[in-house]
C-alpha cells in the first residue's frame, strides 16, 4: 500500500512535541502508538474498531490516493507568548499516522503538516478570525478572509491569500456506515503574487458548525488533502 507520508523516524515528531511545550505528550503518545502503529493498518480499520477506540480519528487522502487512518496524538492551545488560554475555538489538534506523519488542524482547517511526500504546509496566519472557526453555517459569519501561508519544498514564506466563502448545497454523505446531511461551502482563494486561484471545500454540520469533511490545498502549488472526521475530539476532556 502506498503511503501519503514519508517513511521517517518517529524521533523528529517527538522533538516537535517537545518544542511545542507538550509536557504530558509522552503519556498520551505511549498508549496511542500501541493502537495506531502496532494495532491497525491505515486502511483496514472497521467501523466497530473506530467507535471502540478511545482516540479521536480521521481518514486522510491526498489527490485520490489510498486512504490513511490517523488518530489524535495531542490537543493544546496555540503556542504563543504570552500564553493563550485554551478554548474550543483555538484548540489545535495534532494527528499522528501509523507511518509517523503529522497533521495539525484547528476547527477543521489544516494549519501545518510533517512528512508528507508531496510537500508540507509550514503555517497559515491571519489577523482575522477564520470564518471556518466562526461557523460557516451562521449568517453573521464574514464571507471574506485574508491570510498568509508558508510551505515547502522551496522557500515559500508569507504569501498573501484572499478567500471568499459561499454556500454550495446540502449534501448527503456516508461516514462510518452512517448517512449524514451536511452543508457544503466553497472557499475561493486568490494568491495574487503567484497568479494562482484555487478552491477549498468544507462540509459542515448544520447544528454545530463543526467541519466533518474538508478538501483543502496543502499549499497553492501543492496537491489537495481530503480529511474526514471519523470520531470527534471532546474538548470537555481537557477543561
């Protein structure tokens, strides 16, 4: 089976957690690795195993390649000075795959990636609140957003992006053998300095605004990554 992640040592990822200040990360990773690395091949996890697992999880696919099963390794507030108080809107989720790839998301938005074969998003920043975090299903949410993005390979730093969001339609999807109706939104992104335009899609739960599925560009000149939420993370567990 072809993996979406590079085959690298786990040590760089452990250093990543150390550098981001996760003092109790090793306790969580110890149990999680037993399941994600030893227990389950990426693409052969049953619905029963997903539901019985103590870990939040997602399915990930890049450009329609084989699907990868990824579990949540850690959840924390953004690493800032002064320290940011953790809440349900700013919490960053770090997802670790069986082959030692890492994705970091917030409210369904991809923030960064590690060990992807196709290249990696290093960061995305904005002085404005992400409409995805505010809830695309709400009429009060702004439909315009400005951000900057950094990525590799190459030295791509601080490229400005302008996003316009729009509602597409209600769509019915099957996730974990269950049928769900979600609201699909499109994000049209313009990167003027590169003369590049592209579209992201987000499938949102109408009652909560949570992103259940997304199709996002890793970077303006890199492929798309598709992420589907299998088992959600409960923020109340860290209060």
